[in-house]
C-alpha cells in the first residue's frame, strides 16, 4: 500500500507537469456537492492539489511512525499493542493512498473541465469519496474492537 501511495503521488505530479501549460488562464477551483464547478481562479491554483496531497502524505507518513500516540477506542495493553498498532498503521496507509487518489481525480477532472470538454466531477464523486473514506474507517475501528 505504501508503494502504491508513493506511485500515485508521483503520477499526480506528472499529470500536472504534463498538462499545466495546456490549461487556460481560468480554471475551476471549487466544486459543489453535486460535482459542478462553482468557483473559478487562475491556473496556478491547480498546483494546490498536488501540494496538499504531498503535505498530507508526508505528514501521515511521519505520524504513522508513532502509533503509540494515536487515540484508540480500547485500552492498549502489552498483549494487544502490536495488533492495535498494526491495525491503526494500516488504516493510516490506506487513508494516505485514498487522499492522494481523491485529489488526483479532482485534478484529472479539472483539466478537461477547464477546456470545456467535460462538465464537473459528476454526481457520483461526493458519495464515492465519502464511502472510500468512511467505510474503511468503520471497518478498521471495528477490527480494533475485535482485536482488543
């Protein structure tokens, strides 16, 4: 999962590098819950997406090195510490990856939206994003209780 996360982050930066000069001066910079562009700005604002992905990825990578400081739903004991820490680290790795993917999809969809060849992110984007984040969180929290 870690390698896939790094490759996804690299691919996001490549996507920007390849398409930046082709973007018009004004691009969509915000989308509403229905996936329609509702705010526009300069093309340099598209750099915020890979920059945010990189900052979050690095921050979560550092955080993942200290699972003992996480907030757990169960009491950590000598018997369950390894299982709980492993479970929590897996969740953080998954979330790092999915955050990069979500920001990459926004970037990927913004490029044709800027050119007028596509319209918005689609109605599916918001519910899928919520599902990709919250379903695994619920799963890993449930796993944490089971492994207590």
